[in-house]
C-alpha cells in the first residue's frame, strides 16, 4: 500500500513513464555529445602546437609571419601564437630569446603582448567533472528503475507492499465461485456487513475483525477473497505473508504498521493476506535459533488486529493450508473471529465447477459433466480447471472444432496417471500378462457386490503403470464399510491371482507391487486405526515412535513386541483372505477371464458397459466387430491353459471376507 501503487498522472505529479525514460536517455546522450565536443576542441587546440621554434624563426626570416601574440609561459618561456601570411594559425613555445623582438620588428611583424585566451575556470571544471557526473547519472537512473520494480525506495524500505486490486485485473463475483456453497454463505455475511453495517449494528452486532480461509491447495481460497472484493465494492488490498519477512529485524513490523495506516485511510476496506503461515507460525516452536524478525512481525500484526487502538472498518481475510502451525493468539476471537473451511468439492460441487469452466470451451453433445465429476473424486477446483484446459488442448492438437467426451477421458487419464507411453515397446508375452492381470482385477470387481462399478479397463501404459482398471463410485463416500474394505482387498489381489492361475506359479511378475502395497496399507489401517480386527480390538496403535510423541498429530498408544506380532499376523490374515477370495472368483469364472483378456488384447481399452456385455455373452457393439483376430501366444495357443500353482495361496479368509 505504498504510494508507488497509486495511479500516476498529471494531477498528482506523475506522467508518462515512457516519456520520462526518453527524457533521461536524451539527457545522457546530450552529456556525451558535450563531452565529445569539448574534448575534440581541446584536441584541435593541442594540434596547433605542432610548430617548433626553429621552424617559427625560419618563417619569420622568410617573411611568412603576419602577426604574433606573445604571452608569458611557464619556467621563463613564452607562448607565441599568431597568423601566417596564408592566414593559417600557429602556436609555439619560445625560450627566453632577447633577439626575438628585434627580429620581428625588422621583418615588419605585428606584435601583441596580451595574455592568451584560454578556457575559463568553469569550462575546466565542467570538463574535469563531466565523466563523474555522467557515471553518477547512469547509476541513479538504474537505481530508480530497481526501486520502481521492487516497489520500495531507499526511504520506503519499511513501507507495506500490499497493492490495491483494481477492476482492470478482472472482476470476480460469487457467480464465478462454485462447489463451496457453505464457505460462500459465510463470506456473504461479511459482504452484506460492508454494504449495510447498520443492519447488524442496530441489533448490537459488531463487524468481524478477520476471517481465516482454511483448505487444501487449489480449493479456491484466493478466488473467494477476490469474489468478496468484487461483491462488496470496497477497496481491496492484497499481500502475501512472505512480503512482511525480511532479514533485517523490525522491517516486517514497520510494514504491518504502514499497511494498517494505509487501510485506515480507505476504510471500510478488506486486506487479504495470502499464505499467512509464512508470518503467523507459533512463537517458540521448533528447534534452534528463533527468527526474531518473524516474531516481531507477528506481534505487530496481533496488536494491530486487536490492541488498544481500534481499527474499525478494516477486515482481514487470510488464507492458509496449514492452520495447525499458526499461533493460538492469532486464531482467537477478536482477531480471526471465524475460520471458514474451504473443502474439496463433492460430486455436486465438481459438477458445478466443471460447468463454470466449460462455459469457455465449445463442447460436443456427448460431454456429460456428471460422468467426469464421478471420475474425479478428490479433485480440487484448480485440478478441474486444469482438466478442462488439458481436454481443450488435446482437441486442438487433434484438429477438432469441439471438445468431445473422449478428450475429457484422455485428459483425466493424463492428469491422474500421466501421458501415454507410446514409445514403450512391450513384447507379446508382456502384453498378454498385462491383459490377464487387468482382467483379473475387473472380473473380481464384477463379482464383488460391495465394489464400485467399473468405469473402464485398459492395457495402455501410462506413467509407471502398464495398465489399469478404473472404478467410479456412484457418489462421494465419506466413510467405508467393512464389506467394501474386504472387496478392495480381493480386487487388489485379483491381478496377481490371475497371473498365477493362467501362467503358473513361476511366471508371477512384479506388476502387482502397487496392488500389494495398497492392500497392505488398507489392512494395516483396518487393524491399527479402525478396530476391524477382533484379536486386536478397537484400539489405535501408533506405527512409529514419532506418532506416539505427537509429531504426526496422533496420540496413539505405543505397542509391545507381542502386540506388534499380533498386528502383523492380523494384517497378513486380511491380505491373504482377499487373495483366497480372488482365487475363488477367478477359478469359478475363468471363461470370463479369458474372454475379457482377449478383448483387452484386441481393443486395448474397454468401458464398463462393454465389460458387462462381454461377460453376458453379448456383442460389444464396436463398429468393426468382425475384424477381431485373437492374438497368439509365443507357445502357439490362442488361450492359455490353467496351470496349477506350486505354492499355497495362504490362510483361510477371516469372517466376513
């Protein structure tokens, strides 16, 4: 909020910055031209000294000298200058020669005895100081440019760097904010208070001092703040928390004071501090030396928000994704009176957010925002905006005039799993192994009643995965039931079981590493966090010492060696129970496993509806169903036979699996 951010014009002493720069450079060039001119004049004058004294005497004897001017020189010498018969000028230094004057009189030369006209003292000073002045002017010019770009001058080091948000930067209203209705309603009250404070004041209500927006990155905290500015129509100053912190102690506190001084002049107004955790961390936390500058800045902010001097009409809105590290004094009522949680949107919110961003994109008739929203659980508003942008870029690269559903599906796969690895070369055996692996996941998911519906299955490599089976929930799930957990375990083991069932115990690949990892994590959470094991009981156990000490936010009890062994046994029982369940399903429906694997080898990607039709024995409905040619394995058989495993699958499944 320094004066540099005010609009400059003729009425307030400002002007066209291009004209200022032009005048400065013109002055520099003029100084250079003057210096060159003076230096060239001195050089020309010095060039006249080329006549020696003997030559001068010869010309006098020859009668070629018309007039001379004799001036006293240094060390008893004389400076003789004058004009030749040819009107040419000359200049020479003469020693103390008593015969010079009589000789000149004999030859009829006009003699003048006045001092020689030289450069004035001011001209001498100018010539000597011009290089220094030129260097000083260039240095001042560049320093002013640096100060202009940094927003603070030499005397404004402690000035606030908050800038006034103008309508030129794009007005944002609550109509542009979707998917976070609860947060928008809480902030709408602040807007109404700013528009009509008497509505609340007559009932004893006081204007809130501040609102803290808390949420994950990309959920729309900054967008909400800009929407408040657009709705309220009051001055809106924005600054980042890192703009307060400097290496010099006291600078941040000075900037806080200056920010509130400027805000008082524009009250009622809103001051938005983004990433306030950069300056609002808890005092005295952490190890080692403390940052006195940051703590002084925080102390000054606390005093300004709720101290002896009331700052009426100034509302502080701050945003952070780390509320746990903020100082408790900053969060108390009277400073940040309310904390507004900006969550990740649910499915309805994602539909609204997609609709907002899709207004700027020409869409094909087959685009369904709800289907896209179902396939993007956990996406923030920024993620959804990026998804729409990626789909538009894909359509442009493909030369389309409309963005179709296929572009959104490909963009979603790219955002979630990475781009297609088209350059990756896979052997026929690797393709068959991948097809049966993904078919195993899909068949188990189709026969698990608690599983989410399959959206699609593919064997196209993306990122670090050679293939995938994507399942989409019908709605957002805030909790998970026990039967759903058991279904997840069996589905995760479906790929490994299919490899062992079709290719044999010795041909099991490492492709199930991520499946085993996710299944183990789920089973560990079931045992140690959610009380899903009867042997362990409904207790929460820490996974490591740091969790017990509270560094991870957990106060779980430590465990003994016997308890750790019991927990490991229960985790193993759950995972192997899912393995047994997957083995049972795939053994009973091995014909469906073969059919789905062959279809994946042919088409590479199948939708959930196509998988259902394939399992039911119906036609897939592709444009060229007759072009099907079953791939042949390296052994020469089109469909591998079931091979008996050489090792056991594990212990019996637990109750309810």
